[in-house]
C-alpha cells in the first residue's frame, strides 16, 4: 500500500508540463519526458476517488537510482524519505529498467479528514550515476 502512496505522489508531481498552475519542473535536465497525464477529478477532492494516469519516455536505462520525496502541510513535514528505485515494494518495474515508453494508472482517495490548507511536495529521481532524471515541485490547497 505504501508503494502506491509513493507512486501516486510521484505521478502527481511528474505532471508539471500538463498542469503548470499546480506543478512545476524544478530540474534543468529532465531525462524522463512526460507524454500524457490525466487526473480525475481535477482538482482532487477530499473523500473522493482520484484516478491519475500518466505516460512518458525514459531516455536512458536505469540499473539503480533513488526517489527522494518531501511532502509538507504548511511547515509540518509529512513525508521525508529516500527510496531505492529498484526495490520499491509492489512496483511493477524492476531494475534494470530499460529506456522506452512507460505508462501507469493509480487510484487513491485523499482522506476526508485531511486538514484544509496548503500542501507542498518535492520529488527528485536520480539514476545509477546520481544524475537527476526528473525533479518536480507541487503546491496544492485543499
């Protein structure tokens, strides 16, 4: 279940090119190019099922790497973790991950009890050489 939370956050944060009012690309050299994204409903609503579908093209093979995730509610840190990209529990992708096209759909619900306010996130994905593949910032108010 925790994998789907990570994957959901990553998918939300990686769609900066489609939803520039909420997400922005913070990396100068993105090696994962997003080709399509859909979020239903847009914007997300507490207590409702959210479906995020995304696809993109990975421009290099990955033999290892890390995903760094930082999520805050105001000044309060909710998630601050680094995970090995090859061993994320429940991931359909195992290393080596070949360059090429990828797509994935995730469904989840923002808890109805989630407090109203500003949520921010930062996701950075690095490859086997510690080079950044993607970097995305997000800011959402519930």
